[in-house]
């Protein structure tokens, strides 16, 4: 894919690592820099849509590196770390390409796609598609206190107790993290990730 190749080249200019496995020291800052070069909220062309979700796919991969799950979140020591998509898949093949042959925390990465929240039993990162916006509160309520990192780009995602929200501000992609929701799920987020995001604690998550 031409756009993925462009991201590949940009990452290679800043790191000797695999194009998708950006180093812990600069990876997320580098991705935000790449996102700042893309007018993701500009005219709704097909190319801009692909660029936005290519970048979001790389962010999801990096979240797997910068978040720690409790041991009981996995069936056993060899179980994969699963990134799930609930609802319509906006990534196309980008997410599959990003995680192919990669690992996180010495675990293989797998991609699963779900139509209902009940299917997401062995999931660790769950991207909740904007197509599920009308059911967002019930979905997040069903996931309450489960060790699943919820990610979305629906409006006010973190205000509904979602954990990591993608938002477009001034034509640039930004991250928001609901720290209280993350803590309630017994997840640990690296300070490096927290430094690249706006950390919020909506009242609905303070219980």
C-alpha cells in the first residue's frame, strides 16, 4: 500500500528498528509527528481516510507495547495478545499488515473482528468502531473492570469511560486517555504513552 510505504520510510528515517516496531524512546512521539503532517480532518477524500486509519493501526500496535496487562488477562503464558475490532472495520488490511510477525511482551499478536461484545472474551485491546456509537454506553458497561484496553474515535469516547480516544483537533490527530477507567481495569500504561496524550478523568469514571 503506498501510504503504508510512506509511513515505513518516515519511521526508517528516525529508527533502525523494524518499520512498525518503533523504539520505546521515540515511537509514539514520532507517530504523533507523522500524524501532524496529515490533514486528517480536511476534505473527505479516500486517500485521507486511508492515511488516518493507517496511522491509527500503527498506534494500536504501539499500545500493545506500552500497556501491561495482569497475568490473569491471559489463558496461559503462551496465549497471544489479541487486538479486536468491534463493529465495522475501518482499517481494511492495514492493521493485519502492521502486526504481521510482530510480538509484544513476548507474545504473538492476533487480530480478531467481532460483531457483538459477547464475542470479545479473550481480547486485550478493543477498538470500538464509530458504527457502535449508539450502543457505546452499554458496550463499555459490559466491559467494566475487565482488563481490556478500550480504544475508539467516536465523539466524547473518553467521556463515556472509554480508555483511549483518538480525536482530531486543528486537523491533527490527538490522543486522550481516561486514567481512571484504565486503573479500574487493572492496566498499567507507560509514562511514555501518558506524556504523549491528554490525560482526563471524567466524573463518570470516578467511582
